[in-house]
C-alpha cells in the first residue's frame, strides 16, 4: 500500500482523466480508480482518493504479480505527472512507502527523504525537470520549452534526436539494450537518442546524447531524415566515432548491454521484434542510406 498526501489543493478529476500511458489505463468510479493493463484489460490494482480538508490522500496498491514489473514506476509517473506541482500550484507531495522497492523508485524520481517520509516540492522539481525544445508545423523553434510530462499543444512538436552510431575503425554500428526496468520497451535493443534541450542546437544534442549514453565522442555526423509523429519530431542522423569496441560506457538506469553490428546484422535487427516498433519504422525507412 502506498499513501500519497497532496496538500494545498482539492481533487480535480478532469486533471487526471487525460493521463496517457502505453502500459496502463484508468477506469474511474467516483473515488475508486481501477488500474488496468492497456492491451489486455487485466486488473493490475487500484487507486483510491480521499478528500481531507484542503489536502488529498491517495492510496494505491497493485497485485503482487505486478510489483516487480515496473508498474509502480508507471503509476507514479503517469498518475501524478507532477501536474499537481507545476500546473495546479500544489505545495508538496508526500509519500510514506512501505516497500524498499518503492523507496528506490521515489529516490529515482528525485523525492527527498526525511526519516522515511518522501516528499517533493515544486521548487525541487523545477531544478531538475527536463525542458525540451518545441517546434511548430514548419519546424521553426518556439521561444518556450515543453516541461517533461506536460501536455504538448496541438500543431506543436517536442524535438528528439535519433543517432545511428558508426565506428570508423570497424564499419560496425552500435546498438544498446534498454534497462529492463524502463516503463516502455524494457529490454529491447535500440539506437542512441533523446530529447533536444530547450535552446540547444540539434547538432549539439547529437554530441551530448551519444556522450551521455555511450561515453563515446562523435567526430562527424550526417543528416538522414525527419519524422513528425503525433506530438514529437524526430531528427535522425548518422554519427561517426573512432574507437575500440570496448570503450562504450553505458548510462546507468538507461541501458544494460551493447553490441556492435554489421550493416546486415543491423538490418536484421530492425526487421525483428527485438526493437521498439516505432523506432523500427523510422529507421527501416533510411537504413540503406548508411
């Protein structure tokens, strides 16, 4: 059982009805919300909301068989999405977890710990929240950011870079395996990529993301393609490195393995079910250009 105490506001059901997750969905019935698997409708657990003066007590629990499959992280992230903090001016979120795993999850979400009472405030959140560069329909940069988790306005796109990393020394391409605790596509193989920070040049995002996720330095790059998908725009590049294959340094909590592949092996991988489906669609379009 997890208890969340949200102070400084009343419950607004409309606030959470728009929450979307690729793994879970919510069924609303007054103060009780059933949490279901989005694809199978299997019951995962419940959320209960209890009004208490000017605060809101939220209880949620999930079935034992789901507790080690990342659903606690998914529910925390998608249910809260910190909208209480930055859209509704909530003072503080307090969580008193019982399970050690939940404590680790809260720490990863930048909750502070005071004698096993975990809390986060708007000020704490705003010091680390990711600010993504936004683009309009014509791919002009907008003068304001998207805060990670915030809904993106229609006809507006958050910028993402995809980087196919090629090693000059071996003519092989780098793939990394996603952490098994990732809420989306856990354990699947992928190429390097990530969000473009607000005000950051796309080319600088390429260098930064590859360095952060692999420890490697890009020495040259080539533009390949652009794809607008829903509220995201993906800029795909070929990035060149020159290194020994064992120089890769994996980013903690992001990836758990890596493999250098020939072009034929890379094509085979992206024609399999071992990569995130949306990335596979993007990369298969341009894989012959590399």
